[in-house]
C-alpha cells in the first residue's frame, strides 16, 4: 500500500521523476505513487516542488507537509498532517 493513515497524519510512499514537462500524478509504481515533477533535481528544487505539489493536492499549508525520507533519492516518504482528503482520490485525478 502506498499510503498509511494514523490519526491526522497521512504517510505517502512516492516514486518521483524530476525534470518532467509538468507536475502530475502518473499512477502506481509498485508499492509507491509515481509523480512527475516539473522541477530539476538540483539544489533541492525538486524536493521543494514536491512538497508544494503535495500541499496543493491535500489542501494543507506547506508547513504541514514534511519530507521524512529520500531527500537524495527518487523513492521518498512524505507526511501530511491535518488533511481531510482521501489519498485514494488522487488516483482518479
């Protein structure tokens, strides 16, 4: 499963492909949600863009989204606090 919910925290397992034409959800990639990001993988710009993209998807302020693992990797774990969005709905966007 690519996400876990515990109290008001949603933990996402992501496979991120930076340097794409536009930021979008691609679908499932094994046990992770695959995202394309329109940011280059230099100087943390892709990670910044990822957190902004996730905060927009879940309708929460940027301060409620945190990169927990994978700062230097395509495989990342992100936590979202206080969102009422069901992660399953992201697959239909």
